């Protein structure tokens, strides 16, 4: 009898000690950064003993969950606007940067051979340019043998931050796109077929000759999709790679939008890749679970300091050092517990 | 101690059961069955009410226009369910047009024509088809069927029908990608065949041998036996089987999402991309907020009603056939 009681007390102590020292942070949201967060979480667990349980349910879901306060942080590819953040008392900061490329499947044309411009892409997606040998495309690619085939336009059918970034880019380069379609996580596409998820789009582009579809660069690279180059704001055709994505981030004025909510599309700079975007984290400014909020901030602090290599391995772009410092300053000044004590 | 008390209660129950009268046990049995039945109805009503409440903001905002409107504009929060309703109905109708003759052929072959050693393996194979997860049909459709369909059906047919009246509208595709309403209907046909075929086979097998033999005895051909004796006999049950298949075709989500092309536009051609209610919900539910979420739930509510109407019509049809 005595022994049993002792064992039970010992067992409980172990359980309590365990829960006190290791907190499993919970997060939910965007699918785009999911591979990165899981890599970071794995390394962080090994380094600190604290885990992260991240559910990639989509940006909309992430926003809903953090508003409902069921997770420690939400993740979204589409930055929330200033008044939306204030309304729910949320703080927002970027975690990493990614880019998108137009994947194509034109027979005989390899990756990086075809050159396109933003207005041409907008016209293709509006249905105004419907053949690959359109004079406008020919003029940019005099050396390519372009087929006289119809362009099959492919888009993401599920609501997605990827679609937001793509349609935002098209809105910036084409007034007609801006007024007729606009930018959102899902829009009313004038033409084309929809594939579900990155894999749906890439499968459709691969299966159907003469198609064009937008996918994340990491995805295009891993799946060896062929893709076209896009002219940037300075009139150059940079190659999509970490350097050109970083060039897009370097010139940006992060302080210009509340919650760092700027969009890196069509940034100036000779090397800047034109379709680039950050992915964001949302947390409550006044946390009623300060332990968990602190643990989440510690995780991102660790990722900022130690996660750059992991990010580049997965084709994500780490944030510039000065942006990280600005974010850390915001953690100190903005994220507090209910009594107003800073958590970081 | 624990074991002892359990034994005691067991003994109690045993002696107790002898005490409770037959009518008492009957009453308990009746109550249990009744509550099971009521539970199903309660769940059904609960789902319907929950969907109606969830979809209410959309119904209130757009009124009857929600059923007939064809806009689906997340930018300006304008929603109409008609393209999705039309897509749902047309894919299901295509699936039935292809699937029903195929299923009846399989059923008649298995019960009337096939030699004994063929029957069991083929029947098992057909039933196994029913166990294939729908995502596999979707993947197979996208990776294998869609390119073939584009090359050997859509392109030649579009070339043939271009400029013709009516067929030039219904069977013409401006960009023949292989994805579209017709593709979804064909994949759905494959998916409902096992259901209809195995029920129809069971029904045909249950028809008394006497009937069949007498028909052969008076000199009927196999066709005449099937047409005038077997199908009328099994008719009511076969309609039931078809309705079961139709129910699956109306609600199928994953496979359709893969091959229908997911365009929220109304198109007059069955070779063009479209969407169904289920595929639209699968695509957009994750990221939907506010009125869009409500509009999606409202379309779910409409699918519920469409299915309900289909079942009622089927019931009426069966009742009429029985009366004849």
C-alpha cells in the first residue's frame, strides 16, 4: 500500500516536471511555409526540448484559429491590414520569404528559356493572349520556336496565399486585371482550369501540353518543372534563385505597413525577382497564456538566429538581418501578458 | 472484490431476466429500436438545421437569387450557386447515362450468360471496385484518363463540331485540356457501376428459376427473357440501385475535384471545365471567411435538398411501378 502511494506520487511528479519544462507550442495556418516550420520544429526540439505542433490548414484557417485564441500563433501568407490587426489585438511579423514562378509546358522549351513580362502574363490570364506564338511573346523570344497552340491557363482552385501573391502581382502590372479581377486568396478567373494545391497545378501543367500555371519556386525546383522568366521593374530578366529573392526583400521598406505587412511583388532593383512575398505570423498582443506566448516567441527567436541554413536548404529565403532586429524590437514593445508585462 | 461483485450482478441479472415478463422485454426492445431510429432522424435534422443556420447570411443576402445567380466573386462578396448546381446535376446525369447500361450489362452477363467459373471472380472484381478510395479514381483520372480523353476525344470532337448548331455549343471546347464536366461524369460512372451492378446482380439472381425456365420453354431468346421477364421483375429494385448510385454521384467530392477543372463559371459545353457543389466546398472551405463561408454552407444545404428531392422522386417512381 505505502509503496503504491509512493510510486503514484513519484509518477505524478515526473509528469508535472515534464509539463513544466517542455511546452509544445501550437500553431496553425498557411500551407506554404509548412515544410520550413516542420524542419525548424525538428531542430528546435533537439536543441531545446520544446516541440511545435503546426497544422497547415490554410491561411484563412490560421487567421480564424488565432482570432478564436485556440492556437499560440496563426500563420498567413496574406498580411492582415492595420485595422484588421487592431480590431482583434493581433501582432504580425514575417518569418521567411518565398517566391513564385510561372511553370510552363511548351514542347521543346526548357526552364528559363522563355521570357515573359507582367502585362503579358496578365493578358494570358485574362484570355487576351491565347496562342503561344502571339506577336507579343514572339517579340520577346525571337530565338525560340513557339508553337501555334492555344495557351491552357491553370490556376489554384483552392483558396490560397499563393493565389493572393500571384493575383496581387498581376494587379500591380495590369490596370485591367486590377479592375476586372483584383487580388485575393481566390478570385473569379476569367478563363482556365483549376488544380487543387501546388500539386494539382503542377500535375495539370505537366499533363497538358502548352499550359501555364503559377507555383512556388521551391515546388517547381523540387519537381523539375519548366518555368519562364519574368521581366522585373528595372526591365531586367533575373533568374529565380535565393539571391534574386533576397534582392527583392532588401529594397523593401518594411516599416511602411503596420505589422510588416508589405508585399514584395514588383520591387525595384536590377536583380529583384518580381513575384516574391513574405509569409507572416500572427499572435495576440495581450496574451492570456503568457507562458505559451513566450515559448512561441522563443521559438521564432531561435529560428531567426539558427534557422537560416535550414530555410535556404528548402529554397526559402531568410529575412534580412535588419528586419529580424526590427521584429525583435516589436516583440519587446508590443507583445505583453494581460497585466502589461512584456513577454520577450 | 471487484470480480466478486461482477459475478453477483451477473447472477442478479440472470434471475431478473426470468422475472421480467415477455411483454416487458418486448417493450424494452421496442424502446431501443425506436430510439435508434429517432437518433438517425435527430442527427439528420441537426445537420439540416446547422447548415441552414450557417448558410442563412447568404440566403438572406441574396434571396432566391442565390439559386439562380452565377457570380462567384470573393472580391466583391457576390455569390450565386447556379453553376455549381448545374455542374452537380450534369455530372450526375452523364454518370447515369454511361453507368446504368454498363451496370445492367454486367449484372445480366453475370447472372444469365457467364459460365460458372467466370461468375465469382468477375463479381468479386466488381465489388472490389466499390472499395477503391475515391482519391484513387481522381488520381487515375487526372494522370491517366485526362490526357487520353483530351487527345482521342476532346480534340477530334471539338474539331468536328466547331461551328455546328447545338452540338457546336454542347460538345465544343476552346482549349481541350481533358478536364471538364464530361470527364468528371465519366469518372463518376466508373465509381457508381460497382454499386448498381452488384445490387442489380443480386436482384436478378433472386428471381425464381421457374419464371426464367418457363420463358425459355415457350421459345424465348435470351434477349427476350432478359427484356420481358427478368428486367420487369427486378425493375423496382434496380431503380433503387440506380438511385443509390445517383446519390453517390451527386455527393462525390475528391475524384470530381481532380478532373472537373474547378472553374466557378457557367459553361454551355460539357467539355469545358466546371464545378460541382461538393468540389467547390472542398476547394474553398479552408480559406473561406465571412459571407463566402456562409455561401459555401448554403450550397451544402442546397445539395442536401437536391439529394432529398431525388430520393423522393425515386420513391414515387418505385411506388408507381409497384402499383402497375
